């Protein structure tokens, strides 16, 4: 059973829901999105393939779909895309909520206050 894929699918759908529900903006443009994701995929997949090649880590085949790109299961590519996205969504939600809470509390940092510029 492809449990790893199902877990990733659930997390991706949760991230999409949270992104839409809280209306957070993550990337400035499609170019920004493409460049940051391409850089992450390139670095992480090179590292993962090297680690798998060297025998430093492996994947339980019974939990995977069975498709591979290079030495990595396709789920690992999804992982590389989904987790940064989920992390950014959660970060932006918290950032938005904290800014809103500080405005509602009457405390706002003014330029130059507390060493701010």
C-alpha cells in the first residue's frame, strides 16, 4: 500500500486548504516560485540520490508506489515540493495572525523603536 504517497497527498491537500482559507501570499511571482522550487529540487535530489547510491539511506518498498526517477522513489520528489510549501503556508499564516494580534493589542513597533530601522 502506498502509505507514503497517501500521507504526502493528505499534507498537500491540507496545505492547499490552509493557503486558500487564510488567503496568504507566499510567492511574489511565478518566476519566484519556479526558481525557488527548482533550486530546492536540484540540491535535494542530488543529495538524496548520492545518499541512496552510497547506501546511507533507503526506502521501504512496501510503502511506495514503485516508481523511481533516478535512484529516488517518486514520493521523495513530492516530499521535496510539499514540505517547503506546507512550511511556508504555516509560517505566513502565523506571520499574518501575529501582525493582526499586535495591531489589535495597541502595541505597534515604530521605526527606530527597539533597534528597528
